[in-house]
C-alpha cells in the first residue's frame, strides 16, 4: 500500500535561509497538521544541527512520538538521516568514518524502537561518492550498520546523485538484504537523469521515494512548476511494482500548511490508478 507522507519540517515555517531543519518548536503540532492535510505518514528528520537534542534519542521523546502518531493515525514511514550531509563517510579520517558508522547504527536501533522500517542515508553533496576508492570506503563503513539493520528488519536506503544503474551495482556489491535505494525524482530531474530509466534499474531494491519538483540545474519549486515529468515517473514507479511510501519533500513556503495541501492535491492528480487507489 502506497502511503503519502511528508518530510518533517515541511509543515512549519523554516528558519531563515534554510530549506531543511528539524522543527524543534513545532514537531508535535506537525502530527495534527499532517492528519488535517490528508497525509498518512511523516518521515522523521534528524539533522546535524541540534543532533543531540532530537527527541528520538530519549525514551521519553520516543514515547511521545509514538503516542502522537497513534493519536493522529500518522505512520512513521521512514527516518531521513540528514545529519550525514555534514558527517559524510568519504573524504574524512578513518576515525571520523568509524564514528559516523556508529552514529548510523544508533539511528537504526532507535528507528527499530520507533517502528520505523526505512533509514535514508544521503551520499550526495559533500558526501557524494566520486571514486571507486570512496565507494569501497562507504561500503566498508556500512558493514556493521547493515548487519544491525538486517538483524532488526530495517532497510537502509542510499540517496545518491548517481544514475540508477551504477547505484544498483554499488548496492549489489554490499551483498546485504538491508541495503537499498531511496530515490528523489526532483534531484534526478535537476541533474538531467532519466527517472524512468533509473527506476527500471532500481525497482527491485527501491525502499523509498521523495517527491519534489526542480528545474534542470535549479532548486526546489512547488509541484508542477519545475521540469519533473510526473506522469512518466509514476507510470514507471507502478511498473516497478513499488508498494512503499511516497514522501513530499517540497518547499514549505510562507504558508507551509497551505503549500502542503496544494502539493498533495497536485500529487494525487498525477498518481496512476493503482497508486491513487492505495493512497486515497
């Protein structure tokens, strides 16, 4: 069943000049807002800024998260480990890489406790994989986290700026049932990739999808205002047999709830029948 969710922080006014921020003052309110908008899920956000203060680390915070999710009938679909944008697995010292692996293992363990089944790990921007040696370093660092994920039934989804086929080869090299791909249609469009072709390669290992729109080479815009070919993308997603959540990662704008409602309506208008029926 395809749940439509939204990334945490996109239902709150973001701090000035920041697109991605944990809504420290309003995370509780976002459960009710998500429900009122018609979303079925929330993707939990863990950023590097304020990392230690995220409520997912404490049992008290965890209990509150689970209670709010139950009260508002919102599923915690996934966890976006955005903290690895500034704590990458490559172009760092061996000691730093080890510490980042330990952090990922802790996030996997906390996700399991929260009932979250997917952990998104970004390997892009400052953490992008540029060489075969860096690919080896990444896979080496993921060894213990992937063992924990496999034991706990968690899938670790790599979000990369690579096209589908080389990313699939990287995932296959790990030989771990826990390693998967997390796809972002807006980022792929901005970089000039072919999302439909990417999904043909990644379909069997796809564990999550971010929905946003971007112009080619440009930033995020409201759905329908960029260059993403959503009809073709969703047709390919349905053909791949994807049954997981689709998560809006759209800009919050000056009125985040109104913007989320608008983007959700636009998304529903482009879902092919099987996905649309499951998500309604």
